[in-house]
C-alpha cells in the first residue's frame, strides 16, 4: 500500500512538472523540525482534547517553476511528522461495558503520525535591495497519505472514575505500551500548507534558504468517532538548498 501511495505522489509531482515544462526550473531539498499538534475543533470530548505539541523530523524534495521574477509554482514531496502528546491525568475508553464512558489515569502518552504530503504552492518572492537576499511567501493545498501511526504510552497510575482523581477504582497499573494504530486512522488527508522564508544566492544558480511554515489538515483523522475526532496540524522550521537546472 505504501508503494502505491508513493507512486501516486510521483505521478502528481511529475504531472505538475510537465505542465510547467517551459518555465525556469530550480530543484531543491530541505529538512528540519516539525512541531505538530492535534486540534479537537468544535467536537471536543475527553479523548480528543488536551493535546500539546510534540517534535519530529520534516523534509522535502521540490521543484520551483518560475513564470516571472516574482511568481513561481512549487510542488513538493514531503515527509511530515504529525500527532501530539498528553502528560498527566487523561481519559481513556472504558472497555469493561459497565460504569462511566471514560476512565482516567496519570501517565504520559504520545500519538506519532507520519505522513507523505504533496503540496502544490503558489510562491511570491522579491529581491531585498541590491544584495543576494530574497524574501518569499508561499501557500497552497496538499494531499496527504498516512505512512505510520503509533500510540506510545509510558508510566503507571491508579485508575480513577473522574478527571480530578478523587474516585480511585484500582491500585497503580502500568501503562507502558506501544500500539500500531494505523488501522484506526484515515489513510488520506488533505489541507493547506504555507511558509515564509529568506534565500541567499550562491553564485549564478545556487541558493540556500531558511523558512518557517505550517500545515493544517481538514479531515477528522479517526475512523471511529468513539476514538475522538481530531485534525492534524504542524509548524515547521526548515533549511535547504536549491539549484537552477534550466
């Protein structure tokens, strides 16, 4: 399945390349840090609320098709870390069939989601005076394919019937588990991505750059509403290099 998704990514990427074959072309690579989180939107419940940001790698290869001195179109294939974490008292489903819908315990959990994103962004740039520096901004839609999804829990705690920890139901139990939850997460996502950055010209054809950006998914990632309903999103900090080939 992953091979099929990579094939689709390649088809979309190179289709964009063919459409813009007559433009000036830069090829590049970038890598850095993703700072994702999971938002609960308007359907908040004890399962999908309370997430904070985690850290993960981010990287992409891209082509930049220049149609004028100010405007270009940039498709890219990007590996993006998504997800979020909770530390402390948190809810989990009561699977015993009796009692409250949710039980609570004090432990650490981290949802690790890895996506292959294919954004196509409109890019606007402007030279900064007479120097080799250039500022730019870009934004556009993306389609995303889920590569992996894990739930990592750590710690031990009594189990409680309430979020305040006043109604203890059991002595301390271990929550140390790592679960593959890919089957419970939607395999595709779509959303919007954007960035602002500054590049520096190296000779006639090369550029190094630094950019900060982010992405946000529009799809509720859980297949079942009983698992909560969250949307993905991440900030990113990246450095990279591009080279004009045409």
